[in-house]
C-alpha cells in the first residue's frame, strides 16, 4: 500500500491541467499532469532516476518527470506524438532567443513573400480552402528555414495545431469529419493569426517551464523515440533493468473502435512531412488475430461474453489485448527489480460487456514476475 494514496481525489477536477509546456498542442486522451506528478511524489522518486513512458503521446508524464528531476524516455508509434513530446520536454532554449524568433515571424506575416511549400495530396482542397492552403504553404516554407532544430520543433508544434484549426475538419472531433457545406461558408480561418496566437501562448508556457527547470540543481535529460513497443524496445534505446519508474496511459482499445490517433494527426503530419504510414493500422489491435486464452480469468470471461453476442467484435478485442500483453512483456524487461509500473486506464464496454483492462494489466505484469501494489480509482459523475 502506498502511503496516503487512497486519501487523494484522483480526478483533479478543479486543477489547472495546462501549466508549463502542458499548454502546447492538444492530444486525444491526454493524461492529467497531476496524476504523474502525484505518483512521483507518493513513490518518493529521487532526482537522477529514470522515468519511461512507452506510449508517451503528447509527453505529459515526461514533462512531469523532468520537473521532478528525473531523466525521461518516451516512445510512441505516432510521429506527431514524438514531435510534440520533444518540443514539450525541451528546456534549453533561451526564452529571449525564442521570443526574437517569434517576433521575426510576426514581421514576416505582415508582408509574407516566397513560394508556398504545398504538399502533394490528392484531396487537399477538400480539407483546406485555397487561401488557407497558400498561407499554410508560406508558413511551412518559413519554418523549414529555421536553423536551430529546437526552435524549429517549437514552431512545428504550433503549426500543427494551426493546420488542424484552419482545416475544414469539424472542431471538437478527433476523427476526420468535414464541416457541412453550410458550416463551411461561415468557416474563414486566418492561419497566420491562429499561428501567432499559439506561438505567444506557448512561449508563456515555455518561460514558466524554463524558469522552473532553472531551479533544479540536477539537470535531467530527455529522449523521445519513434518505436512500436509491441514489437520490441530496442536495447540501444533503453537497456534491460535500467528504468526506475514507468508512468503511462496506453490506448484503451484499437484505433478503429476507440481513439484514432492516426486520423487525429494525419493532416498536420502530412504538411510537416513526418507521416509516411498508417498509424492507426500499426497501433495496438490494428491487426486481426485468432482467438486465444490469456490466462487472466476475468479478461478471458469478458471476451467470451463478447463473443457470444458479437463474434467479430470479440476478434477485435483479442487483437488489442494480445498486443497490450506483448508490449507489457517488453516493458517489463526494461524495469529494474525494485522499479514500479503505473498504468492509467479506463475500462470500456464492448457489446455491452465491461472489459477489465485494469485487471488485465495487473495479470500481464504478474506473468512477468511483478507484484501488484494497488489500484487507485477516480470516479466522475
Ligand atoms: C492514451 S495515448 C497517450 C496519451 C499521453 N499519456 C498524453 O498525455 O498525451 C496512447 C498513445 O499510445 C500510442 N500507441 C499506440 N500503440 C502503440 C504501440 N504499439 N507502441 C507505442 N505507442 C503506441 C498512441 O499513438 C498514443 O499516442
């Protein structure tokens, strides 16, 4: 039992979840920063330890690890997640230098010149209005000339959000749905204004992160890799028995029936030239497999019940948990003997059956010799 863990309200409903670089880019199923922050505190992790997030998404755990003086490593199969995580964990740019670069961009927008760098995409005008295509093309050309890769990343992350917001995709959706013709008439975004707003907002977040990191005597490191942890965690990325703490939130199901990280990231990744494959197919549960027994009673019973109602759905469920298990087998190898693994999940229903994801994760780790400490629950009304 971890001291005081049960007395806390793990919903953190009234807290600011957008401090520091957490203000950057939105991301589907983003973790609440207070969760890793408090887990690190409760476990009493010391400066210089190693935190690993195998499905790091937008890097929430990584930022919190750095703030606690931990060296952090993240992996994800989504190239946009890698880009955002790298930008959010960067704390070595002088804020004045960054501010000067932003002001140079503002000047550029007053009289933007140059050849727009426009992507070769078949249905580009379906997703963007012609004037928006031109402005984004000019912006991408401008960013491609920024020499410092850290500053370039900072700009690319703001550009990615700008591209999403100025596209014809409906607001508030993670999947790609186009506005109706009626709504499109009212949708007249100015990519340059959106970009400036994002840059200045992110600069504020960066400054507070930078200043907080200056207070640390130990300067932790950060590495983010593009990797599919279901296949393997290459040793040159993370050695066996080297990680003190894993804090992560894995996908809750396959991309097709739950969160489509690939679709969410597609348009901006294409513009930024970082997408060359189908992220959703490569995600957990993306490939169908044959039924199997997981030797985890509650999971096996749950899938059996789904199968009785809807066989096709049960195959999707098998594939997802098979991948999650493989990934946990790989994650287990890199954690030290006295290390911890903390998985943040939500249980979901398939065909009306509640699947015990949290118990399955415990079971998969137990098969790797881990001991379950406790499950903390947060209830939302
Ligand atoms: C719930 S999100 C993580 C959100 C993150 N905690 C945050 O705060 O932004 C799950 C992530 O798992 C990634 N993912 C899915 N399958 C993966 C795999 N096989 N290997 C590595 N990452 C994977 C997805 O791309 C997604 O970014």
